[in-house]
C-alpha cells in the first residue's frame, strides 16, 4: 500500500533524526514519516551546524524544492518541536513563496514567531549549557554525565542555541497553511497566550492542544501528538486526491 500523505519532522536544538525513529515505526500505513537531519549530528557530524536561521531554513527549503521523487509530491505536513517549530515555520514560508506550500504545519513547545525571546545561554560556559539542558529535561542524565560524549556534541548544541536565541521572523510571504499548536501545561518555555499567538502567524486556521507535561511532554504523550499530526495529514490527503501516487 502507498502512503497518501507525508509528515516531515524537524528536531529540537541538539536533536537529530534518530529522535523520531519511533514515530516512523508507529505511523499508520497511509502516512509516511521522515525527519530532516540538520548538519552537525549523526551522519552529518562532520558538517558544521548553522548558527543562523537564514542559512539552515534556506538550505532545507532548497533541498525540498529540488526533490522531485514521487513521495516528495505528496500532501506534506511539517512538524517541529521547540527550535524545530521555528525552523519548520520558516521552511513552510519558503516553500509557500516557491508555490510548493505545505498542506499544514504542526508546532510544539514554541511561542509564536513574533514572540521569539532573545537568549544568551550560547554565550555562557559549557556548564551553563548543560544546566539549561537539565532544566528542559530533553537529554538523559546518562548522556549529560558522559564527559566524552558531551565534549563531542556540545559544540553543535551551542550553535543550535545561538541560532534559536538570535532568531527573529524572517522577511517574506505570510504562511497560509492551517496550523496545529501543541504544548505541555508545565512547559517553562511557553505560556498559553504565547501558544495562542500562533493564530497571527498564518492566514489559515489555527487550533491549540495542551497536554500534561513539561517541555518534553511529547515523550510521554507521543501517541496523542501523533494522532493530531496524522489527522492533519489525512485531512490534507482527502483534500488533494489527485496528488496520491498510483500503482505502477
């Protein structure tokens, strides 16, 4: 059976494609899940991670526009958590400007773009960076306690922090796709009104869903998050049946 829609996942700061491996396993047959791999991690470890949104979002947008495989032409939902939400938003706008607008955008754990907060953690010491990782709870204590591993990944994490702490919405066309906003009710990074402000970031519809948990609430509630994203993808597929692949 062929997938009828596609979801592209955008990792958080310090995150990598492997973070969403379980999502692909749990995905239903009719929705394909794929993950964007940023430079500076896993199979792209030798490439320096970008420190500005223009570079990262521009490169991803260009790669997606150049992809003419059949699955790349499926109705596509972009999903991003934390920093990934901002990257997904800017990629969605870039695709829109090129007349390849995504079917929908799903964002998690991130205030609306116009409310992006400046930050200085990336300017601090390695201890400051590790302390913020512990605060957010996105990296296991075993990883944080492994000095050799942390020495290898901290430069990339610092560059991700620099990117998102200096990010401001880029100039360009407005987003027209529907947006689904998800966040944890105890997330220190986002308030309800900051989540609701995503309504101003698109000319399409916008719906909010709050789940129990902190910044990484989606680890414990992956099934519920998947359900929301899959519902978006299926709705997009139903609206564009001509885009479904046909049997060879």
